[in-house]
């Protein structure tokens, strides 16, 4: 199921008309890093949560008519889903924070 969610996210990035080449490449690289970090988690439920919030955040950020409130909620959920891993998986937290930053900047 995690793999399906990540594939949906990758497909969403590929198909988005709202991304320039630079942003698309940066986000694709971050999703690849996220995939590697999620594979190291021992907690499948938490890994699914992180993948799901990432996909939801991307969906909200890439909508043609973006709703900033929905994007903020999705990004907040994504950041909260990784908080407990901050000490034991610092790279995961860094990747998620970078994704949040990239996606939030799309709305500017």
C-alpha cells in the first residue's frame, strides 16, 4: 500500500502542469529520498501515514485552484507524522521538511 501511495505521488508530479522543470526535478529527487527513508522504518502504519500525507500535500499544492488552508493542513499533518522520528531518523525528518518547504513555495 505504501508503494501504491508513492507511485501515485510520483505520477502526480510527472503529470502536473503547474510545475516547471526545476521544481519537478527537485520534488522527484525528494520523493526518491523519502522512499529510501520510509523503507528503513520499522513501523508500517507510520510509514503509510508519512507517505499518505506526502501524497495529499502534493495533491493540494499542485491543484490548479489551490486552497491554501487545505495545503497548510496537509503540510502540518505531514510534519507531525514525522516528529517522533526526529531523533532516530533525522534524515527522514530533513527530507519531509524539504518536501514541505518545496510544496509550500509552489503557492507563492
